[in-house]
């Protein structure tokens, strides 16, 4: 089956038993949100007023249910607004997977609009931080992120996807 990176992300969330995500949409993560709309009968989205609120909500969900919480945010200020919630999850050992999208590969490292080193910022306050540059990596990274978040001392994990990885122009043949 040929899927986009955004479709693979949704399929991986379903594979991990995710039925609820918290977040706030923005430019670079719109491919993921477009796909989330198509999965709305399987994955419910809670729109918050701010990314920090989404981070805290995903943390609270993880604490209340014992499941891994999931939070979406866009690049730049969207990703940096997550930091207080990520740090809280880290200090209190809450399993949360934070999913952000960054600028495209061709713009990475060029100070593009709202480009930020999300993985670098998150590194000291997460158990792991991943930058996904190729759609082929998505299933392995997603599985690893959920496993790391939930095993041992639970805690947050950040996955930052490059925008082009989630787009239609990077479709891959993948079977779950």
C-alpha cells in the first residue's frame, strides 16, 4: 500500500492504541492535521487554546489513564511553547509523545521562517528526541518513541518530522 508520511503517522498512532490526541495546528504540521481529519472516526483531537495547554493536557491524560499521551504542535513558537509541558512530564515521569513538524529538508539550517532546533531544545527535558528526515523511518521511530516513553522510568519523547516527510511528494510503499 502506498502511503504518505502523514498517513503512516496516523497508522502508527492506531497501532500504538492511540485514540485521543491534544494539539494546536499550524503551518508545518498541516499535512498531519489534514490526515487526522480523515481519521477522525478513530482518533479524536482536542483543540487547545495554546500549545502549552496541549502539552499539559496530554500529560494529564497520561497520568489519569496510564496510557501514553500524545501532543501535536507546529514548528517555531509552536514547538517552543511545548517546553514547559515537556519539562513537567519529564520531572514527573509522565509518558507523553510530542509530535512536531519542522521546515522542509531544503530549508533546514537556513534560518527559515519559524525554523527551530526542536530536538536540540527538547534533549535535556526528554528521554529521547528524534528528527525524522525520511518517511521510511516513521514506523520504526514511532514504535521506538512509544516504547521509550512507556518503559523504565516513564517520560516524554519528542519526534520532529520535516515537513516534506509528511507531504504527498514523499509517498512510500508500506504494509503494516
